[in-house]
C-alpha cells in the first residue's frame, strides 16, 4: 500500500490545510494510507493529533520522532508538509529517503524539495526570482479558503433561531485556537461584550469555539473576569452582569461568522476565512503579554519563565511588531490596509472604542467588504494538490 506522510503543526494548519487536502484525496478514491505527523511548534494546542485522527483517510497520527522510525512494507512513499518549520520535513525526507513536497510561500531547501505548492502570485514571483524551475512548483491558491463552506453553509436566520438571537446585529468575537490566545481571548472578549451590550443593546455578541480549545483553559480564562456562565461539561453561554448573555458556538462556527455584521479576531488563518465570507473584520493584537506570544525559529525557543529570557522575548516581539507593515493575511495579500489592524497595549475599553468606530460607520464596514472583492479568494487549492499527489503515486 502507498503511504503519504502529512506533516502539520498547529490547530489552524490541521483544520484549515490538512483537512481540505485529506477530503480532496478521499474524493479521488485511490488506495492510499495517510499518516499524520505532528511537528514541534510554539503555536500548538496539544489537540492537533485528535483533530487529525478524525480526518478522512488518516490511518494513524504520530509524532515526528516516531515517524523517523517508520517502516513501511512495499508501496511508494511521499512526504507532504502543510505547515511547520521546513527543517522537520527535510530531516524526515533524509531519514526515510522519501521525496518531499511542501506548501509554502518561500523557496527554501531547494536541494531537497521535490515540488513546491504556492499559495499566491506573490509567492510565484518570489520563486521566479529565486530561479526555481517551473516544473518544480505549482501555483495552487490559498488552502485555507477550501476549509470554509460557501457563506457558512447555513442561513443567518437558522443560526439566529438556534441561539435565540433577536438583536438587529451580531458581532462575532474570535478567541483563536492556540492556548495563549484563548486563555486570554475568552476573558478579554467577554469584557468587551459586557461593555458593548450596555452601549449597543441591538448588537449581540457570540463566541465561536474552535474544536481544539481545551475546556479547562477556557474556564480558567473566564474565572479571571468574574463573570458567571451557564452549562454542564461545556460552557454554553456567558452571563453578563446586566442580564445579557454571550452564546458560545460549538458547531456551525462559519454560520456564526456569516450571520455577523462585524467580526473581531486576533491575527491568524481565520482572518482570511472571515474575509472569504464577506464579513467586515477588526484585527487586534494586544501586546500586554508580549512575552507569551509565540515566535518562529530560534526566537520561539525563548522561555518567558526564565527572567532574563522573558525580557529578551518581550523586546523581540515589539521589534517584530514594529518592522511588519501588516500582520492580517488579507492585508498582507493586498500589500495595503484592507481591514483595520490594532497592534498595541490594549484594554477591553480601548478595544471597544475601535469597535464603536466600525459599529457607528456602516460605510466603513461596506468599504472593507468591497476591498475583499479585489483579493484573490479563489478556492480549489486542495483539489490541485491532491491531483499532483495522485500523479506522483500513479507514475
């Protein structure tokens, strides 16, 4: 039996990249064993393996060190890397003497990579300048778009009925899928919801919950706010002190986004998902706990628990923040400000002042959505990658 190793690293990549590719491969219905490989990553939640096991065609999920010892009887083997540091894919390729393909925007490890899958035309031009031969690269598009159903897959009215929402507008707070995000995010956004509910009673806040969220971390974050909540084994809704409530959306997260008049999110893959659904977005990156924000490369190994390294990590985060023109994916794709970004020391009160600017300006919200239309948000990347994989195993 042929074996495909799919390497991935964090919640967004497992659900937003690996998920669409495994589904596209399943639709092709050719015999293939898929082994998911979880990579070391500062963005990991610890729930990636469980999510990967539920994907179609995945027969097992192992850690990188276990994959290094993999023994496969007969058949061809291929490594496909969807996220994480390329050095891990290179190491596994060398160890198993197996061809390696990677989805990336950067032409690195050219001596080892068999084929590159590129997300956009900016990456295409970068590879052309680097002299990577055309037959070694394919412009497939942005994988994350294949993870989003058209307009959420359901109707706004159905979503409202399911959660008993009668308010004129819905504001969707996205607490993220990484532990450092949602431990801060649920408490932070709950405070924002409380403030906004008093000022704008016709705006109902909802909190979509990623499947990789650890319930204990979620509850720990809520305890910091002092707010009550309702639910059994899982928190179902947060109870505000003025009688309002904030439903936690456990399924149909894209329906929640589609039904919203405005979304607020940390930087991440969900920024592009929100844009693809045509919902205006305010991206915020509170730097209050800069030392806890994961970084790529060697900087990611700096532990905030070590006094000297804590200060260094904090300075590095502020340095990275200052040198980046844009952080949100739609802005980076456009090379300009499509949606507003706020990257600074923030409080729920200051965040709500930025949200108020958008709530009180339907024209600004419309302008954001109109700018989305100028982005390349075509789907089909997973289908193109699956086709190349089938071609490899069939040759």
